């Protein structure tokens, strides 16, 4: 009863709980939080296994690879699912409290949260439990492609095929939607994080240079591409020489990065081809006519839309706000639930 009454004083929240970033949408206010899904924790020597969170989001991300023995950085979400339940619950609670202007006792909102397509019921239940444990009075669990389609403005309630491809930090997902539901969906646990890892591996092999994941991400954003560029890009990369352990600086080109991530891009292309092969012919006709939408943080790699368009022979459109498509879709979902519109979702309720 207390959660129900206190929920009257809080706004509905949509949380895009991603492997790389957490984006929070508050009904009536829009997107108010966009932070890395990273925590910095201090190990408590007095209590074995006890950890104290000292930073969330951007401040915690800046500590990656730079912490003393007593502090570690944690990414509680891996490949779109929970890898560390306690840290996930604390992170969700922190952002829910921030979304309610720091209120804790009187903040028990209704929360819409997304999960990758094809996750198991156990993984889905873990997300629900984390949200409810963080103080939500009710949780709506939505597949990411459905939320992304809503956020990009696709007319998914109409009787025609709408295709969306969401490439995030931990997963790449594709879905074909029609009449408010998912017809075909597929998920691949290969995305932005794997691209970063491929760049780290390439630097070790080509230059015997050891770099961290933050540096690899900088390389990806600065010169990463999936098609040949008219003028190839180049940047200095600094790290530790694996041969003598001393600092080392090398120049890396966009062509080298492209070769390093080629296998990952090919896997995503295969996922797209397989999804289209499984799609009913009438919906394929719609997709050929209107193309599909590309969204997610990692879709901003140079030339990705051109590469995918050539691979599957259909037009590809980049979302206007690829980082926020899922969160915006969750916001629209909260409104459609109030109006009673029909959209396929899974709903879990807390005991109040």
C-alpha cells in the first residue's frame, strides 16, 4: 500500500539499461540522464565481499584502468544482460532517485525497462527483480527493437513491415514489426564492446602495443569506418610497449581499424540476411519499398548504413537520435499504456 500511495507522487520512468550507457526518460520531462553504465566501488576490508559504491556514470568511467588496489570499476551489464545483480540494483536505484529529484522515500515510480530480443525468462526476471528491488512499484519489460522502433517513429501499429536494427554496446539486434508486435527478431552478442576488443587485439598484434578499452573506444570514434574512405584517417595512439614495457606512440590508420573489425561487421550482416530470409514475403516487399532504420550508439561508425544497404539490397536510414531511440520509445510506451493502445509487451508487477 505504501508503494502504491508513494507512486502517486512520482513520475513514470523509462530506463534504457544498456551495456555501454544508461539513458533515463521521465514522463513529462523527456530524457534527463545519459551516463555510462559503470560504477566505481571500494572494497571493504572489514567485511568480506562488501563493496561501497563511490561513483556512478562518467566519473566512474574516467577511473577505468586508473584505480588503486582498493578500488575497482564495474560494468554490471554485459551483452545486454545483468552480470552483477547487486551493482545493477544500486545503479538503477541511483538513477531512479536522480530522476525523482533526489527523493527516495516518496519515489516508487512505474518503470518501463528494455531487454535484448531473445533473452531467456531467467535473464528477463533478473532485470525485473533489479528494478523492483531498486524501489519501483511496477515494471514493464520491453524488447529493445520494439522500443527502438517506437522511438524512431516507425508506424508499427499499421499492417505493414517495419524493420529496425539496433547496434549497441553489448548486443546487435534486428526485428521486423507489424500490427504492434514483433514478427521476426534476432539478437547477436557482438557489438560496440567487441569492436573495442578487436582494436585492442589489433594494436597488440600489429604494434606490440598494449592499450585499454577507453583508448580503443577513442580510436573507434575518431577513425573507425566500415567502408574505404576517400581520405583515410590517421591518429596517434599511446600505450605500453609489450617488448620492453616502456611508453610508446604509434600512428594508426582507419584502414587498419577497418580490417580489425571486419569479422564483427560480417557477423552482423549475416544476422540481417538471416532475419530477412525468415520474414514473410509481403513484409519483405514493404521493407524493400521503405528500407529499414539503423539505430543504437554503434551505428554511428562511418559508412555503416552504406555497407548494410549494399549487403541486403534495401535502403538504410540512420535514426535522428540513435543514442536515445530506445529511451524515447519507452517514453512513448508509457503513454500508450495509459491510452490502452495494443502493443506486445511483457508486464511484471511488484507486490504492493
